[in-house]
C-alpha cells in the first residue's frame, strides 16, 4: 500500500509538471497566433489560466486567456496600454501543433485600456497637468485670456461619446490671481477637450470610462469575435 501511494504521488507530480510545462509552451504559441490573427504590432504577454491546462488543450478551448498589451504592440501612442481577457478561445490542438491556425473564434473579450494622463494632457498642450480628482479630473495649466496670463486649476468630468473620451470642465479658478469671473469662465471653456481613441484590436468597443491613479481607464469588450489577421 505504501509503495502504491508513493507511486501515485510520483505520477501526480509528473502530471503536474507536464501540465505546467505544456502551458508555458502553449502561451508562447498562442501569443504568436494572437499577434498574427489579432493584427498586433508585436507579440504580447499571455497568461493561460485554469487548471489543468492539458484538458483545455486537448479540447481545443481555453477558458480564459489574459493578455497584457503595450503601446507598441497595440500600435498606439506612447502612454497607452491594455489588459484584456479572452474567454472561450477556440484553437484546435492539431492546428496549434502544426502552426496552421487560420482563425481564432473567441466567445467574449473584456478588459481595460489605459490612457496615461501625460498622453491626454498633450491635447491641451502648454504646461497642462492632469490628475485624478475623485471620480473626475483636475486640470492645471497656465492660460492667456484677453491678454491676461494666469495659472488655472479646474475640475472636470469624464464621459464617452462614441469612440471619444470627453472631458467637460465643471469649475475653474485662477490660482492666486484676481481676475474677472468672465475671464475664468472663458478659461474653463478652453480646457474642455476630447480624445479620439484609435481602433483597438479584437473588435473591441468602448463601454465605459473612469479616472484611475495611472491614467484614464476605458472599459472595452467584444462578443463572438473571430480573429483572422
């Protein structure tokens, strides 16, 4: 009985090792296929979740494939990144092993694309600084209005308008400078802006937006998409 138990432990250990080795190899192959079929500019970092992996590979269906994408891989401006999950990824084992994958059906894709504050600040130019302010944004910049140059601090809200991230300034104040209210109101109008988010891979559509510590997080999702390159 003791020898049998030891043998079982060894067998289970070998299966676990084989499973983990298999998932590492598969992650590299899946990353290459996603880059090719997803139209990416580089090979992303891929994490195939779930255990055991080998049963997913044999079935040709991966429950949750998580991808971290840099600006370069997305082909987007510096300051952009995305973390997405592809759920129900279908890649037949024979096709994966032979490298003959022609298309990759995916049941659901969701995640977050992050736009850095530095990237968005470029839309206003000058010495603009953007920061999170609760559920909105704080904008600071030196403006010239009616010949008067002064530092302005404003707060604004975030919204989506189609593929655009829109910042609408609610309040503005001239920091330490006594200027007419009409000038401050005009300054607030000058700080409104929108950023057109370029097309994202995997057929992703924008569904929501909120400020975060590292930038503006845009929620993205797609359903029943097919990656064909």
